[in-house]
């Protein structure tokens, strides 16, 4: 049985990735630092959803679920602990999703991004090279395209004009991975995710914030007067894409260093997105029209031809279906908490 480390496994994508790997009979070890950037309880409940007894969590103590997967609370900036974990487990593959997320927060707290996204990523690269990991798959971001005006965004486009520190750290990850591939022969694949959404998502993202405010009869902030479009990509399609990359390169040779877009390939205007949410909630949104936020871009649009040509990547989820599933989850989740 192949052994996979999923970093950030209490996160939005990490939880679903760990469950997917379990379903496909991989042995999964998950780590997360459970930081307080957003609700720790939501992160703990994601672990509970993976079958872990969250009452048993202690820092650096391994806990197991019924499937034999394990979770350890470790910070990727703690290299001695990361090195020890790699030495003990002898992972075949790494799916590195742990990072300090959020574009706006990088303006408020830049040091958190350098610590986690640069120093933490360096620790993962060092451990992979030292312990001869077969393949490192890591999360990059559509934000690396920055002020690129050519659409759709293609992996061959220049990415030298990031407009947030978060984006700059993700671009740095791509350069760092390239260097470790060159020096150590480490296979690395960076995945540029495009606006991932769905059940169990992050509270700092638009769909989560809009839903909460609309249900509370509060106005939502609409930036750039609504003249924004995003390539919203449903969580199952993202996790499916990561899994396709993993399994494809288990069976086929690949260049030492690769980059792929993982997106829907069909941008949706912010106003249409809100209309879709209004329909699912049966609530007319109150709005505050505002200017462009610092660090933001007017459009994201993934060219997915590369990943489709090399793997079986397939987008299945329409925006209406994805929003409906999120709303249903949100209502169930918070109803459960209110009655717990």
C-alpha cells in the first residue's frame, strides 16, 4: 500500500484529499498546525468528519481513525519534527496543501506568509530530497498570474507581476520546487488552484461570507462595483484533479518539474454568482458597492488544456449545483452546532 503525507489535512482541500485517498486505498498520514487564522472548531470538525476522535488530539501525538489513517498536529515550520516524521514514515508521495491562506490577510500579517509559505515549504522540500520521496505535489495558486491581461491564463504565461504577498510566496514556491528538482532530481508538480469552493470551505472566502451575511440580513460588500469574474472550481473537481495528477505519474514518466492549472475553465461574474446564491437562499442580497480591494485582480480564467491532455482531469460540477451543495451543508452544519 502506497503511503501519502497530506499536509494541511484539517483544511478545506486537505480534508477532502485525505478522504479521497482513503477511498482509493492509500495509507494516509495527515498533519496540520490547527492555527487560529479562522475557526479552529471548524478544522477540528473536519478531522471528526475523517473519523478521528478529536478529544484525543495533543501536539505531536499521533491519532488514528478506523481506516488506519493517522493525524498529527505538527507545524511545517518545525523542521526537526518534519524530518523525524519523514524518517519514521518513509512516504512514497507528498501532497502539500498546508499554507497561510488569504490574499487580504497577507497585507495585515505578512510575516505569517513568509514563515509558513516560504520557510515551511523549504522544510518540506528539504525533507523530500533527504528522504528520497518519489513525487511532491504542492498547492500553488491562480494568484501567481497577477496582472496578466491575457486570458485564459496559460501555464506558459509570464508570472512576474503578483499583486499580493500571498501570490508572491506561491510564485516563490514554484521557483523553489524547480531548483530542488534540478539539484536533487526530485519530481515536483505545482497545481495552480482557481477559486475553490464548496462544503466545508473557508469562512474568509466569498461564498461563506455572503451566505452568513445574507442569512443574518446584513449587507455584503461587492468590490470593483461588481465588475469581477472568478473561475469558481468545485471542491470535488479540484480533489479529482489532484488525484489524477498523482495516479497518472505513478504509471507514467514525467518531467522533473511540472505546473498545471486546476480550474473550471468557465469564469462566472460576481453578480451572477450572487444571483445564484440569492436563488438558493431565497433571499435578496443587500449590497455595499465598493472600489477594488488592494491585492485583487478583475478576472481569473484557467486554461485547462494542459492537464486535460496529460491526465483524465474532468470538470463535472456546474456553479448552480456547487452553490446548492454549499448552502445545504452550511444550513446543516450551523443547525447542528446550534443544537449541539
